[in-house]
């Protein structure tokens, strides 16, 4: 672990490491299924961690007051993380020009 890593960076690295360990341990495991399982667990934990406190006047929970608000925040986060990934674009993507 790096001293300068944030909790977010550490958690992301650990998730990737876990996926690699799972596919290394089971050579027949589908990496896509492992990734889907990691996402499922991450979503469940994210939703658990974003439960509003129950005080309707709480400013910290204002954007978390409904399931739809939490889902919108989660979708925005997933899009941001995906677009920031070095794996977002690949040479095999449809519509990629080749010279």
C-alpha cells in the first residue's frame, strides 16, 4: 500500500487485485462474470453507504433522500470512472479508424 493513496484508490486497487486472484485461482472462471460480481458487490456496498440519515432537514443527505436520487448519483459515478479508465477505448472498438 502506498502512504499517499486515498481510501478510494486503495479500494479500487484491491478490487482489481481480487478480480485477478479469483480468475487466477479458477482458470475456467469467466473474467466477465467475475467483473460482474465485483460490480454487484460494489453497488450493494455503495448503496449501503449512501443511506440517508432519516432527518428530512439534513443538508448532507439532501441528494440521497430518494432511491432515484441515489441511482442518478451512482450512474454518474460509474460513467465518470469508466470514461477515466485506460480501458475505456480499445483498438477493437466499433468505428475506430485504422490508417
